[in-house]
């Protein structure tokens, strides 16, 4: 099933506030995951509210909670071993990140040839664990 914010948020304004609050702790956990296995972390900016509203209306029938890529980042791994280690770390008991959905675009690239492993993740616990963000693994 498609991921959704867990907080029950109904407005874009509240979703943006939730994203701003969760941004630093979510990035901190993602940076650690990526850099601990030798990857390069590329922090993306918060998705702008205007774009969130467009995506909500065009892709999700006006449901704000379905937008799960406001907090976002990419990770580039020089080797497949490092990419595999990052995935293994995500699957380990006690990992601070929980994978809500994975889209395998390495084996199934987009029609334009774009390939990555797109993950929707949230923090495992704490006050910001209800906010879902996006981590692309390359």
C-alpha cells in the first residue's frame, strides 16, 4: 500500500509544520546510516508548500497525509557493497529508521532510465516518529 503520514494530519499547513519539526532529527538518522557505511549524503531542501499542494491535488485526490517526500535526501554509494550494507543496516533490529515503503527502481528504472532505490522512512521512536520522509539510494 502507498505510504501516508502517521500523524493524521489533514492540512498542508500542519503537514509543513510537522516536516519542519522532524527535519533535523530525520536527517541526523539518515546521515548516520549513509556515512557509517562510506556513502555520500546529499541533503535535499524541504519541498516547498506550493509544490506539496500541487502534488497533493494532482496525485493524491487532495489528501495531504499522502505526501511523504517533504523531508528528503539522496545517498550515493561508490560500491554495491556499501549500498548493500546500508540496506542491511536498515533491516537490523534497533535501526533508528523504519522503512515504510521501498520502490526498486534499480531493477525497474523509470521510463527515462532513472534508477535508484527509493525509500520512504520514519524515525523508529521519539516525538517525530510519525513523519515520513524520503531517502533515495544510488
